C-alpha cells in the first residue's frame, strides 16, 4: 500500500485548518465581539479535530500494512 494518499490527506487537512484559522482570526467585522479565550478555544477545537482525523488515518494506514 502506498503512503501517497496519507500524505495527500495530511496536506489537505492542514490547508483546511489554516483556512479556518484565518477565518476565525482575521475577521474584523463580527456581529459579536469574541474574547481571546473564545477565539483560542475555537482554534484548539479545529486543531484537535484535525489531529484526531490524522491519527485515525494513520492507524488505518498502519493496520493495512
């Protein structure tokens, strides 16, 4: 089994995480003012989910070796 699909998945997920980070962090015109803690918690959720998906993909890849 090739490692290429796993590497592509890593790049796609990292790109999605960066886009979501910029959407949360660089949106000056919000209807509600969010505190630093609220923004940080949102970013932690995003990177936590990306990390969990990568761990699942890695475990599936290693299981199929």
